[in-house]
């Protein structure tokens, strides 16, 4: 899961006291098809051991593109 926290300016959404942020969610269905979406999620949805980074600007690189298409065997687990 690729995730970026919003800058600490302006109003932020809250879910039971959790800060909300946009995340690129990549999922794999039973039939093997890969879906992608940008979702507003809470920190408590992140798997144990993940690290949050405060990001001002971001882009996608080659390996991010491979993850989006399901290629390269880079994604080990799906949500």
C-alpha cells in the first residue's frame, strides 16, 4: 500500500480520532484481476509495522507503475 499523509495545514478528516489521508490502494481479486483506487483512509487501516511519512509532494516511479499493473512480483500482500 502506498500512502501519503496530507500536509498539516487546513482541516483534516477524522475517523474515531484517527487522522484521515489519501492512499493509493491496490487490490487483487479472487480471479487474479488487479484493481487500483485512491481512497481516504484512517491510520488504523494500515498494517502493523508500517511507517508514516509526512509528504509535501510525490510522484509515481517505474516500480510504482509495476505495482499498479500487478507486474514485477513486487506486491507481497494485498489488503
